[in-house]
């Protein structure tokens, strides 16, 4: 979850490092640091944001063309100056930055203490730095051999970059279940935990695989594994628009990304949804489509917001394709003994494609013989490389930690899959199929209309910035949207919120209703509409405050709710793409009024690459 950047080449390292850390701050913002070599390594680090590091470094010696940088999301040890990366080994031979968790760090630490080592930080990374040094000093070996030998003793995950003081003309990088990408320039190399900080310098990259070790010099890249083999180097092209990292006049990345959803949804179905031909083309699934449509069942695994998208996928696939679907938290799925076989399809959803629990679930499913599909937003990610087939979303770069456009892009992909399978299984044909494709094509323009209510939603938000808790309820397709709305509010405003199926109100949550408990009701017209009206009446009878998300022209709920936000009419299967937009905006404006850190909420990081 931390951010890693490294540079070796003919140019000054500091600008690459500091600009890279700014691009990576969404991955961790507890503390930050850099180390630059110019003969002797220099290390500067401090608690706080990247701007704090810039202020700290100001006026200090930053010369050198080899360097590493790190922005931290704390796991072992609280955020402070000492626990910040880079970490230096006891005798100063090695400097290391690390993303991941060394699970057997305590055993390794005790062994090193018996060999006379002492420690200044609370981190597992300092243990690894000293382990590498201890092995290096115990025999006549090179730094890269010491790194490889040390990593054979490690249990856990890592993406790391190492500097050796005695071999200052190189960087050593290694990966195990924590992403690293190497960018190739002209007599220079860039290393990062994702491609965002290096895209402006190179379009040619190598994604390290698990157990890869890279020895990187200014004019040479040697790729090995822990077993010393030299694997084939596979170059890939980056297709990232660096301008997408700017806020473009918006106050926060999250608001920009909310407003980008008409484009990101259209980009996700562009070339795939073909209204003129009444067809859907998903090239990434072409080779396995027959196997999917004959599946005994489909299991969708995901975490967080992606799990909410998976629930919507369950409704879509069961409604339109009549294939049984189960939705699993990847973090739970990986640690139990699920019943899986070759007739099952496992679909893994991850925005980054690097979510540790989701990748572990993928490996479990593959071992059981299931066909494993991926839905993710990042080409070259672990998920895209470990699944048998899949579909990329085209949401574009999402910087805000609280996911918005990635969520709706995932739903877009799931909807296309469900429509395509329903057609192949002859459950959706003819005029109905053409009509649904046409309606889906209109969703971006309907979101454009919906976004024009931003000022109204901001006005509603003003009345709820000081509440302690909120409930979100919905039925059918609106239930996962209620869960997602509650999560968004929790993530960025720090207000306690819970999502419930509306039918569960009388099974406990109704006890919470009084005039201090706002309830957000997603009351879209469908077969359960009259039931949701009854739920609203039950809330109002207990003096609850109701914010209602309703279909355009609704008068029944509107007549009894305290606040009403209308969404354009659409087929119920597309309703989540519209009804979630007001909830994203409501959460955003409440958080702004509470003066919260919108794009970097406390204790959260964008990509959860550790357990």
C-alpha cells in the first residue's frame, strides 16, 4: 500500500523522486523519505505529507543521479520520523524501501539480536535491511546475492528497492505479491510501485513477477529470480495520459472523478457496445465465452467497493442469464475451503488489479481447476496476468482513495457480460436485446443530467454535516447501492453509516430511528416500490429524517420525504449506475463541510496490497 519510486541514470535523481512521490501519495501519506547517492548515500525522511518532506529537504544536499523514495502507509510501527522509510542497516551498508509485510520479522529480529544487532525503529523493514547486511558481511558475496539469500528466509510480501553503499552504481529491486514496475529510458531506468509516477518519462516497462530480482544499472538491466535463473524480459507499452493527474479546476480529485463518470462509462463500453448492430463484443472473453455460458455457477470475489459492484453483478447475471451466482469477500474466500471445480467460473474484481486478498483468491481458484476471469482497471497488473481471461474497465486513472468512477465502470462491465450471456443463452433476444443495448448507450447522457443537481445536493448536505450516524436502505438492485453509499460516507467524512436491505428495517435497525437519525432511501420504481414506500412511512412515523433518491416524476415518496433527489428514468438493471451518483456527491459535500481530507482520508490507502 506504500508508494515506491527509484531512479538510476545520467540525470539528477531528486526531481524524479519528489515528483514521483507526489504521484504516489494516494498510496500512503503517513510519512515519506528519499535516499540519494553521490558517492555517499544521503537519507532524508520525516512524518507527514510529501510537502513536509520537500520543506525538510530544502537547503540540503540533494545531488546525485541514483536514488530511491517512499511514501508510507503504516503497518509495523506508528507513523513518525524514525519509522519512515528509507531504512538503513546498522553499519550503513544497505538502504532499503519496502512495501508489504514481513510476517516472520520477529523471529528474524531475535536471531539478528543474538548476532549483536540492535534496532532503532519498530518496523519489519529495518529487520530486512539488517538481515541483508548480516548475510553480506558473513561471506564474500555481492549485494544482489545477499538480497536474494535474505529473501529466501522471508515469509510475507514485499516490493522493495535496495541500495548498497559499496556498490553505488546499481539498484536492486525484488517483488513478492506487491507490485513493482521498471521503466526503461535512454541509459536510465525508473522503478515504481505502479506506473503513475514514471509514465511521463517512458512508455516501455517491465512488470516484475513474484520472486523476480532485478539488478539495475545505468546501462544494464539483469533480471533473475531467487533461484538465480534469468527469466525472459517482456516489455510492455504504457498507455497513460499524464494530464489525467491534474485536478482540472476541481477542488478535489474525488469531485473530478465523480464528474468524469459519463466519459469513463462511455469509454468502458466504447467499441464493445454496438447499438447499430444490436451486439456486445467483449474480446477478452471471446475464447472462453462458451465455457462461461455453460457454467454450473459463477462465484465473484472482491473487496470493498468492488464487492458492492459484485453484488450488483449477482443480481444482473441471475436476472438476465439464470446462472447461480455467489459473491464472496476475497479475504474470507482465501482462508476457507470452498467447494470449487472445473465447472465453476470465478470472477475477480479489483480496481488496481493488485489487491492482495483478491490475488490470493485467484490462485486458490486456479488450483481448484476453475476458470478464473478478471475485471480490473490497470493493464499489466497482477490480476490481468494471473487470470485466464478478463475485461478491462477503462475508467482511467483514479487518484481519490474513495472509489467512484472505478465502481461504475465495474458495473458497466458486469452489465455487458450479463446482457451478452443472456443473449447467448437465448433469454434476451430480438427487440428486448436491442432495447437494452440502446438504453445502456444512453446512460452517460443521463448521468450528465443528474450531475446538474450538484448544487441542490450540496445544499442538502449542509443539513447533515454534524450528524453522528446515518442509515442507507434499498431493495433489489438498490440494496448494494445503499451499501456503497454508506461506505462512501464512512470513508471520507468519518460519520458512522450502515447500509441495509429495506426489508430488514423491522429486524433491528428501526430501533435507531428518531429525529436525530437521517435515513437515505433509494426508492427507484420497480416491483418492490410499494414496499419501499411503506418503509419510508415507517421511518416518518418515528420522526426519522428521510433523504430519498427516487425515479423522475415520483410523487408518492416525494410527498412524505424531507429531501428528494430525482434520477432520470431507466430500466431497473441500469438503475445503480444512476442512483449511486447522488450518494457520491452527498458524501463528498458532507466531508467538505466537515473539513475532512477528501482525497486522502485517514488510515486508508488506494490500493490494499497487504492483508
